[in-house]
């Protein structure tokens, strides 16, 4: 009897929220640039800017409660 390996039955890994330094590295920029963009753009503009720079074309959103950047589903 053939069995499906466990790795194929699991859901794909979720991208974890990132702190500002790691997030900036993901977007090939630096933390001051990320902060400046986040503070001067609307949320929609910031998400678009992130998507254009993200290697997987993901949108991201900053959460001031935890200080992390979260991928937008």
C-alpha cells in the first residue's frame, strides 16, 4: 500500500512577520527607507511599494501593536 509522504500532506509554510531590519533586507533596502515610506505613504501605497520590491510579490502591512511587518493574505 502506497502512502503519501507527510511533507506533501501539510499546508505550505506561512511567511512569518518580520522586524524592520529583516523586512528591509527582504526588500533590498534599509530600515530608514522602510520607515520613511511607511510614514509618508498611505497604507495602500505602502503595500504596493512593498509588493513591487518583494521577491515573491507579496503585500506587507505594519502592525504598530507588535512593531512587525506582516504579509497580507
